[in-house]
């Protein structure tokens, strides 16, 4: 057999490795009310009024494609405002729906929150967290998951508190829960932890965000009256954290770091679809 014929034969039988799919092709968002954008609206009618009359609700799945200015992901949203009522059931339903969308990446920033918080004794919180971790373990694609911040101040919010002191884990329990999340993630290269506990604590103490190379103004308001849910600025900050983790650990991508530009784009997008 001639050398040329041999080379042709080798070329025809050598398997070609499959192309690696873009991890930003399809992004699924799972989680609770922060990811679902509870109370977050942007103006869809140009106005100088501080509270716009015409507005559109936005959630993390709306904000992320704007912040990831170098990508065009197909988003599927599964975050549920009612997560607090039955985290075991809601978490399973969310994961079922997310996996059905065949995502290349799952964002679970506040998915574990109500597995740690909730009206249950501290002694049962770790077992409940393990339930949430098992749900996340069903996914084989990369996952960005947030650890659990201390929002105990929300139990004292005025004029009305949306959580009670009975739902808040003690400080030692919260520390143990977060240690377990980081331990669990360390054993799984596909999982990356967004350090919400540390960053939210800094923001609560008055340190403004400094995200993706952009220093935010000191007077920015990140949390709504309830001391629990993010404002529009807070949701953008949360999304900036997600984008930074994607860029640093998942795949290179251009990030829009200026929250004013992100907010203006969200408003323009809302205006374009307004009836």
C-alpha cells in the first residue's frame, strides 16, 4: 500500500472530537424571589419622575444578557416567588424545568437561601440544606450558586417585616451552613460559589460595590424597604457578581460594568416591548 493511500485510510478512520458547545448558549436561572426580581421595575416611558407611572418588571434573566454584553444567551427563567413556602417541592420543580431546557449553564444565586432560612428549628437546617444540595447535584453542567447571606435585619424592618426571627438561622448555624456549601462545591469542579455572604455584609456596612472594574457611588441603594429584596441597582449588582464569575471561571466574555448603562438598556428594552 502506498504511503498516500495509507494516510488517506488513517484520515478516514480517525474520529473527529465533537465541537465543544458554548457554555453561554443556554442559561437557566433557578432560585427564589431575588432572582425572580420581586418588586424590581424599570421605566418603559421616558420620564423624570422618581417613581415611573409606566414600568416593566425585570428579573435576573432579563438583566444577565445586558450585563454579558459579549454574549447572546438563550435564557430560561424558573425562579419562583413562592420558594419560601415549600423549598423542598419548589426546588425540585425548578430543577426539573431547568434540566428540561437542556441548559449549558445554571445560575442558582439564591436557590439555597430558603433551605437555610425558614420556620424550622436550627437543628434541622443542615439536613434541609443537604436536600437542596442534592437537587443541585442532579445537574451535570456548570452551576453558579450563591452562599447564604445574613439578612437577619429584615426581621426588624419597618413598616412591615417580610420574614420573622423564627425563620432566621442563628449566627453559628449560618456559618456552618455556608461552610458546608463551600465544602460541597470544592469537591465539584463544575460548581462555583458566588460569595454573597461576604459581599452582602460589606454592602450592609456601607461599602459600595466595586464590580468588574467599576466603582459604584457611595449613596447607591441596593436593598428595598424590607431589607431583604434587591432594588433595581441591587439586582444589577447581583448580576454583575454572576457575570464576573462566568468570566473568571466559565468562559471569557465582555461584561458591561457600568450600572447606569445597564439600567438605561433595560429601560430601552422595556420601552421597545411596551404596548
